[in-house]
């Protein structure tokens, strides 16, 4: 049995010292975890607005929070009331920034001060009026988002601020768990550029066009397709998917066409494949197409408009969409419940090093969402042991390779120990059970029910280790619909693909934001669960839904169009520039740098839209150690992105070969 939701931060007092959305959103997440959150705001009109929250933004800024005023004197005494202070040092409010700088020498021994800025403390920032689209241009989101033959596109929502709030929450929770005095220096540029993990190993191979709409660089059919009344996303990632789809479309003759015999050939002939699929989808409604595809187990879903998300039956039944006082908003993605039965924790954690030093995590994951979670926990000092089948998970085989391992795999799994084992063998399962008995956390991103079939479901493992933190990451949560949930499908279903371009054709964020943001939320939830376990001595269940993670972003656009991030793309001789204001009559012979300076002379804020290789060369990222190299087998070196947590982290220098730590299974010895 599970209890009601855990409140691990009960008794923790938090102060918001900035109106920045990322800080308000971080405060909201901490409040949802039980903290008492106060915010500073002396604007009379805002006081009136918060009396009755009418928008999701107002709810994030004010729900369950207390408004306070800065005292005119004895500020140090005032600040010491709070365990956590959220601020923006060197941000737009220079008075607040100065006050916090003066207070830093007096910071308490267990107090956490978290600063969120565009590039980190001491680095230049955009103006207060700058649209989030300018951050997206500098951080690589626009480098990977757009139609293949079109211009770079931005998401018309403050995606950087909302993602930054999650990473800040993780760093704060880790510091609270360790009872550490901490100054967190979070850079939104780093948080967003971090999501280029899938692409980073491709950069040395030369300039490539990473803007693919809703397409996939390796698979076909994998895109958005026109139905009678809208758009449907179809993600056929295997030959088996293709064969099932062909039979459903009643075009079996194409199975004998040499142009379509494998994934690579279908991608080469994508235009023809898309024409075949569209001729079928266009004959039916979105709902009809989706129902037929789901009947054969095809990963698919509607490309929903952001305004239609709150009406979606699947999302309402899953609990992703919540409704209160006629306001639709996203369920808080951090879902934690306490297990009724516990046992004493025999091994107290040593917090002398990184926050999670002494915590053991057993990880059953593949691809991105689960591995991202384990990677962040390892970065915070946890011992993460990845369990893989013989020959390893599929992600190891992607291209390009470094010492026989893909750059993709490296960027989601560095720093973990490796066990290679066949779990179909009953004796091997017993060995894993013994290992789980020594663990603090079990993490997986399988479909709901898959771990139960292995004999490692919640009930099974809680009998073995009642003080365990059990984390499941899935498409729609443990109790949501059992639908195939790939990153592109989730982006479409939750309305993110509707927030690009002119709205005529859905476009996805070009990196796996549903996977990675789910990993960020899962990491934060696991640390919160560890805090609650320490407080009450009971095991915890963490239930993370990818749909909740993307709803966290798109909820701002479900009803309130004023949250739209604006921007105007202007073409230069060497690429694109984005500005806050439309400007048509500019000299067409200017380079990006020259065009930015020209617009600046007109008092228009603008930045160049950077490609991936340019993103990682920005001075603040280089100086702050955003990217470094790790050694793989045969002494090969690969690029690895360091986690953007704003605090000291573990940076592995060597990637462990598959099965290196199988000796850990000799538990009895």
C-alpha cells in the first residue's frame, strides 16, 4: 500500500528574491514538496492580481505562497530565517543583487542560496524585456528546430525559464539532503545547451542540418502526417513496425520494393515513404488514424494544438491535466508517495563529499529518460550501477562510435558502474535481488508492468528492501494509459509541436526534451524521496510521467496567449539573427554580427542564431567547463557535456567497459 503524497520539505522556509519566472517556478515546485515559500513583491497591481489566480502563470507565481516585504533594517537577520534563498545575482534588480552579495559572508552553515541568470554570475545577460526566443537562439534549440528547408524556429513559450526551474530544484534538493551550505550558480544557457547530448558527438563530423521538423535522422516513416482534420505523428522505429503499418494500410506490395527493405533505405527514400503514408492518413480523421495505429502497437499520437490539450480525454484520465476553478493546469511532475512499511536505514550517508555520496542506485534503463536520471545522480556523487542485457543496451550501437561505444550512450551513461547479465536466468535474478537489498534506489524507464513481468515490480522489491526508493519513468505514469510514448509522440500530444513557426505544420523541439526533462524531474523527485525517507524512515515510490514533464512547459499556453515568446528571424549573409522587434528595411548584405550591431543602433535587441558548433564555443560555456573529454576503450576520446547543476559535480574521466562490475554480484563473498 501507498500513503498520500509525501511532503519532504515540510518545515523548510524558502524566499524568492526575484520576479524571474524560473525563480517563481522553482519556488512553486519547492512549495508543492511541502516548503513554506515567501516572495517579495511591492507592486500594488500584482497584489490585486493574485487575489484570484486566473492564469497558469499567476498560479505558478502565487499558489500556496506568502508575500512579504523586505525590512528597512536588520536584513541579515531577515535572510537567516530562510533555509533556501532564490535570487538572480547580477540580474536586473541591482538592489537585490547587491543585498545578497553583502549577505554572502554571513550565509548560514546549512543555508542554500540559488542564483539563476542567463549565463551565470559575472557574465552578461539579456535585457529584462528580452523574449525567451533569444535564449533559445543562443543555446542551440533553434539549431535543431525547424523544417528541413525552412528557417530556424523558436518555441513560443518561455521554455528556458521553465527548464531552468527544474534543474535549480534538483540542485537545491541535493544541497538540502546533504545539509550543506551551498551557493548554486545556475546558467540558463547551460541548462538548455545541455540538452544537445544527442547531437554533441555529431558536431566533429562536420556541419549538418539538424532541423528536421518532426522527422528523425535515421528512421522512416517517422514524422507528422496530414489527416482529414489535423495532424498525426507516426514513429516507426523498426522493420517490424513498417511491416505492421504496411498491412494496416493494405499496401503489402511495397514489402517487395527494394527501396523500403530496411530502416536505412526507407530513410534514404523518405519522400516516397511519406507520400505512401500520407495517402492513407489523409482519408481518415486524426482520432480514427490514431485508434487504428494503436491497435497494432504503433508509437503514434495526435499533434494537438496547445489550446486543445486541456480537453484531451487521455490526458484528463491520466491526471496530466488538472482542473480547478475553471483553470486547467499541469499536474506537478514530481509525484512521490511513501510506502506504508519501512525498516531502519542501516547505513547512514556520509555527506563529507558530494551530496549523494554513499547512496547506491540500481538502474534498469535504456536510451535517454532513465539514463539521464542516473547520470545526474552519479554526477551528484551516487554510486549508480547500470544493469544491461548481454551485449548491452541498443543505445551503445548508435553512430558515431568512440572506442566501440556511441557518443550518444556516453553522454547519458558516463560515471556509472556496469553489470552485463541475462535476467531470464532465475539464478541471475536472485543475484540482482541480493544487490537490490543493498541499494537505496531502483530506477527504470520501462513501460508500466514490464518490471513486474521480470519479477522486479514495486511489491516484489519492497518485500526485499522496504526502505527502497522505487522510481518509474513512463509515458503517462504508472496509472495512466498504456500507450507507446516516444519523445516525438509526447511533444505532439502535449501541444509543444503547435508552438513553432506559423502553426501550419507541427514542428518538434529538435532534441529529446521530453526524455531529458523527464530525467531532470525524476532526479529531483528521487532526491526529494531520499529526504522524505530520511525524515520518516519509509520507502518511497516515485512516479514520473513524460506527459507531465512537457505539460509543465506547455500549460502556460493552454489558455493564456500572452505568455507567447515572440521573435523575428532575419536572414544575414552567413545565417540568421533573431530580434525582439520586427525590422524589414535592413541591408541584406550584412553578416550576422553586422546585422546585430545594426539593429542595436536602432535600439532593437537581437542575437545571432547559433549552430551547434557555435553554441559550445561561447565564452561563458568554455570558461565554466561545459564540455570536456572522456576516455573510452582503446584510448579513444569522446566529448561529454558536464551537468549544468551550478555546483560541484563528479566528472568521470574514463568510461567503464560493459560488465566491468559483474563482480558485485558475488554478494555473499
